[in-house]
């Protein structure tokens, strides 16, 4: 839950999300200086919804660029507002603090694996939100211009690099750590490969209880079951040191947009299927604020794990 | 046609002429040709079906010419882009007719990547009486030929053939959303999300890029082109609309690359209605010049706007299509309906504009009387040849007998594509996989 009493830095006179009208718009009059929790809930759920939409744009047919751009702009807008409110900062701090020690082991292992990301070609789909966007236009860059971008983004995936791409909000790849596909591998990525790699990764996961736990949180995350399954651990100074050079600027959507290599050619139903093996998938759209810590947990995993 | 009689007809007298149910496929575009004699529809399966109006019969003057199927052909096939491992849909996004110059008809049809020029021609005679061939085509032994004759053309059953005369391909990285034929009848533009390309109808292996809004760094992409159209009379002028709710008018004489617009139309945002969805609902889904070339019409999610080309800072007229959806934007965002791209059309005299909505409703607005009407394209709710009854959506409070409440609207039944006959009050409306043709009542 966002700490109560967080004050809005700027008053937005008209700015409230227009959500489906059951409860009506939240009461955030221009004069109110307190961030209304229902407003932030609505905003939060809108953000989650948008990210899921971006993520699910991986189809066999090229996704609609206009739609992706509009959704990405919406996410950016929410992000900017949250940054203004200061809630974004709070979230990223809580995120760093919420990392539990066991995950660190996973993280370390993953870090090692990450460095030879080149070997991960054709691995499981990374259902990165905007990869659909990437799919449409990034590929062209690689093919036509022999783009440096591809290499840059690959290196940015290594967690030790300060360029780590934001993955901040991505209901990520269920802790499938090294799952960023190389852009060059685009052409090879077919659905069969995906399924294989999904299977292999899930097998890996089963063998690592920590990883599995992380996955189940991730799985839940994606479907918005907002219950805390594990209490938030106390901040770990060792972890903080590990992540001290993590630059919060890469929570910025822009890096997210570029950081991602493409394509999972995974249909929306594949995503659902692959997640079903993990956590209960109660699709709940009522986001309780308690879920946020959970979110932060797994966002951290993504950053580390990818 | 007088304005007054126009109005009366529009509000009261549209009757359902006939409707055609195409088997499987969702209709993705409809377009009358420049005389209104032909009506083309394109569908999701890549097929084009052309209807032709019957000659008016003197014995049945109360029946205006009906539209019957004239030609059906497969315009585009599904393809696979091996480079990106993606399918290219065969869905026909747009059809544009070329004005008729000889006995054959020409149209341009496009899917996401490729534009094709089709020639539709009739054959109702065939030559008979060859010297060297039999009637069934077998060659005759020359030694058996003792006399020569001249082959003559004999009538045969009418055959309508469609042949692809040009294929304009490999010019678009992104999905083509519109095509527009120039008034010079020699060139046309094809538009995708980031670029506008100019083609000569005769040349298929190259095109000129005249607008490119692709940023050097793709992560900075925040705006895409949603539609473009040539001015109906000025062959050097075209307009394109964006996902941010702006329209740019460009003059091709100014520079080879028309990145600098000569006019920029945008209405400043109303801060009182601002929400997270403001940008999405301001995205323009269609832009159409009026027939007289003085106005532009744009369609965004909730409104239709008419712009005077001389006034850039705000539209001349704004019409609310379905403002009752404003309170439902979150749900519509969730189910993706907020991204639906509705088209809009002018009538022949530019006095009435029409656009579609949900629940198989479509709306007409009379620009002169400011009256509007909501009609429904459905078999259940209208009998053939019956006058359409105006519909009403109830926005709250007590619902009257024939009204429909906002919550009962069927959002899967959307009318995205409509077209209006260039001279008469005949409209064609595509409701998913059904085509409806409505004509106004003949007195």
C-alpha cells in the first residue's frame, strides 16, 4: 500500500482516470492535497492493464503499431504523473528494499548466465511488453542498417551494467531469466522453438525451489492476484550494495521500449497457458495496494534475472 | 436536390434495399465508384466483390436500380515475411476506384503491404470461325483446308474478368492504412504508420517517399500517421492525420520531402475533460476532403469534426457521435474497443455526413439544419423495403420504450465502413460480414 499521507506535489485539476463507472470517478478535487487511494488504485490498474496489453501484442501477425504507440504513450503518461507525485520514487525504493535474501542466490546465478546471452538464442519468449512494438520496427533496423542498437540493447541487459533496461513494470517472463532473444535471431524464432524453450525453462524452474517461488509470484503478478504470499523481508544492506549502482532512470519506459529484443511469437493464449502451470490465475482487476510490494519483488527479479 | 428535401429524406426515408451476407468474411472496406454505378467491397479473406447497379427499368419505376454481384475475385493472398517470421494478412484495407476512361473499370486495392491495380472488363463476344483451329480449339490439319474465311465475333454469355495489371510492392515496412488517387489520374499515394509514398500508376518498381515521420531513434516514437488523402481538385495538395489528433496539409510543390506542412490543424485540448484516455480518443481514424475541396472531415473516437481549410486553430463544426461512451472509456480500453477505427463519409452535396457506431448503429448529421439521426443496420429490426426507424440510446434515467440503454449496446457489432453514392442518396454500410444498402424513398 502506498504510505498514507503522501501528498500530491501538484494539483491536477482535471486529471483523473475515467474508469468504468461502478464506483464513479475518484474524488480528487483540485483542492485536495492528498493522493486519494482510489485514484491511485485506478491509475495503478490502468498501468497494469496497459503493460499487459503491450505484452500480449505478440502474435504471428505483426502487431498494430498505432495501438502499441497509443498504449505506450498512456503508460508514459501515468509514469510521468507518478514521478511527479513522488510515488514512482517510493516504489523503486521499496523495490530495492524488498528483495529477499534467497533471491539473491538466484540473482547471482542468473547474472552469470546472463553474460553469455549470445548463447541464449531462441530461448523462451520474453513477453516483454513492448516487444510487439519492437517487432514491427526494430527488426527493420537490424536488417537494413546493421544497427548498433541491437548490440547496445544486448549489453544493456546485463544487470551489472548501469544501462540495465527498465523492465521495471513488466510482468516479466516468470523469472525465466535469460530469456531476451537476440534480435538477430528473430527470423529463426518460430513457435516450435518457443514451446521447446518454454518447456525446458519450466523444467529448470522446477529444479530450483527459489526460482519457482519467484515464478509463482510472477505468475500471480501478471494476472493481478493481489495477495501477498510472502511477507516483505527487511531491507538487506548487502542487496542494497549490490544494486546500489542501479539507476532508477531505467525504469523509464523509453529504455524499456528499446531494451527489448523481440519476439516471442507467442500468442496471447500461450502466455496464459504457460502461466497456468505456476500460480493460481484468478484474473482479478481489483488491485489491492498490498500487491504493490509483490510487484516490486518480482520487478526486481526481472531486473536481476534478465 | 434541394436542401430541404434532402433533410426530410435523410431523417425519414431511408429504407432497406437489400442486404448481402457474405459467407465467412468480415467486410473490411466499401467504396462506390465515381459514378455510383459500381460498389466494391473488400473482406478479411482478401476477396473483392463488385456490385453493379441495374439499369432502371421503365416498367417498375418505383424500384430504383438494384445492386447485383458483378464480379468476385481474390485480390490478395496471405503471405509470409521470411525476414521477420511474420504473416502478412490478406485483409483488404482499402479500395479506391479510378475514374472510368474506357470500357473497363479500374480499382486499386491494398492489404498491409502491397497495392494492386485491377482491371475489370466485360467480355460478351468471342471470335468464331478460325481457319486453323476447330471450334473446340484443336488444330486442323492444314492440308484439309480448302477455303479461307474471316472469323466473326459472335455474342456469348457475359463474362466479367478481373486481371491484376500492376502490383506495387516492397515499399512499406509498416502497415498500409490508406491509399488515395490523385486528381491528375496519374499518381496515387499509399500511406503506412510512418510514411507516405507517391507512385505513378504506370511504374511499379519505384515510389517516392514524400512524408517520413520515423524518428531517428525509435524509442522516441510517440505519433503515427493514421490516414492520408489527396485533395479532390488540387493535384499538389494532400492531407494526413495523426494519432495525436492533428491534421497536416502538405503541398508537394514546396519540397520533394513534405515533412514541413503548410497547414496544421489541431484543436487545443479541453482541460476539463482531460483523462488518461484523452490522447487515445483524440487519435484520428479517418480523414476525408469534402467534394468541393473546401472542407476536411475527421473522425476520432467520440466525434466527427468538419474543418475549414482556411482555419487551422479549431474545427468549424463538431458532432458528437456517441458521447455516452465517455464515461465508459476504461472498459472500452480494456476490451480494446477504444482502438476501433471508424470511417466517415460526405454525401454528394457535402450537406450531410455519416459515420458508424456500435450495436450496428450509424449516424447521419445534417450540416445545415444541425439535425442528426441514428439508424440501425440489422435484419431483425427492419423489414426489407421498410423505412428505417430512427434509434435512440438512453443515457440515464428512465428508459423509454424503444430506447436502448448504454449497457445493452453490443460492442462487437460495430459499423466501421460506410460509403455514400456520389450523386444520390444511396448508402452502403458494412456490418461485420453483412453488407446493407439503403436508398431513400422515391416519391
